[in-house]
């Protein structure tokens, strides 16, 4: 009999990959000889598209990405659609506000607000306030790793998201992101920019073959994490270190950094990624 973990599903790829990483880590550490069932609870049905231009549903993306996981069969995925119960207390739309320009913005919930996010049958982890978060270190299987293009840098910014993200995820202007691309190009690198509209197979390909990732804290960051890619982000938030523990913080004026200083940032980011990969592979003995 498998042990059950349930998780609140959202439109975010990072959210379901957080669940996958936590379930695999937990299974490997604590559920010897048995499987874990990870049950996602969704507000919507299986064919729901969060944005009209999304090339796949969130379910299709989840199933595709899970195929790349180390020890994939340790965690069995199940879905509950149009869910009721503990995860029906909070809806994704609760955190959205309409802006004057007609766009929706994700806002920070009032201080002291807690959400039902996950449930472990063992109660080893709980989503109550001030309880420790689940360990989320994990990675993709070895044969998913591809030869690296030493000049390719993958970038994603929040500009093209269905909703404007929270302010701390959206610190840079489009001009600053463009400036970053120009600085990287001047250093002899070329950039591939991804959005939520990029097909998931292309996302996996570009991240798996790149030299470096430069991004905001969101979207595809768990894919980069599971490939142990060097990641640079303009974030000062503690939660960024939980979800992307090896990222290298860059200043908000990173678009102005060139030449030797840029090389210093790239080198520091690479060293952190190498240490993180060594830590994870030692953990699950791969």
C-alpha cells in the first residue's frame, strides 16, 4: 500500500515541480520498499488552459516533466479535478487584482494569511504556519542531461505572463532585461528567451543544453534547478533560496555590468551550481 501525499494544484509549473521534488525526496528518505502516491487537487478540469495561447495544459506539462525525474516510478501521480475539500478554501483568483490598464496582478495576501498547500499522510510535514517546509532537493535522471552549448544563455522574464507577478518578482523593467541580453551578447554569448507560451519540449531542450540561466524567480526555475544549471536572479528574498538554493544573486542594475565583472558573476554562479549538484548526487547516490 502506498503512502499518500496531496497537493494543491495551481497554474504555475514551479508549484507542481515543488510538489514532485518534495514527494521524491520524501519517498527516497522515508518510504523504503513502498511507493508514494502524489495526488494533485485542481480547481478546474483536465483540459483547462490558463492562457488562451498556452500550447499545453498544466496536466500535460506535469506528466511530460515527470518523465525526466530520477527514480520516476517511486512516485505515482493522480489527479482530482474540480476538487472540493481542504484545497477549496483558497482559489487562485483570490490573489488577483485588476489594474487600471486591464491586466491582472498577483498580490501578496494580507499578513498572517495561511493557505492549504499540501498534506502528508504521515504528518511528517504540515502546511500550518511556522512549520518547516518539506525538503525539495532532487534532480532529473542522468540520461536526460545533454551536452552543453558553451555560448548559450537561457533567459525568462515575467513580461509575457498571463498575470503580472508579485512586486518582488517583477523588480526590473523590460529595458533592463534587454540591457542584460545586450551585455551577454557583448561578452560573446547568445540568449534564448523562454515564456509560458514556449512548448514544454523546447523548454527542456534549451535549459538542458545551456551554459547559464538568467531569470526572475518563477516559471521554469525548477527545471533549471533539476538540471543543476548555474542560475542568476535579481532577488533578495529568502524564499528564493528555498526554491532555488544554488542561485547567485545579481543586482538590479545587472544590465550595466560588463567585461570582467560579468565574468566574475558567471564564474560564481557556475561554482554554486557545481556544489549543489555534488550535494544532490551524494544524497541520492547517483
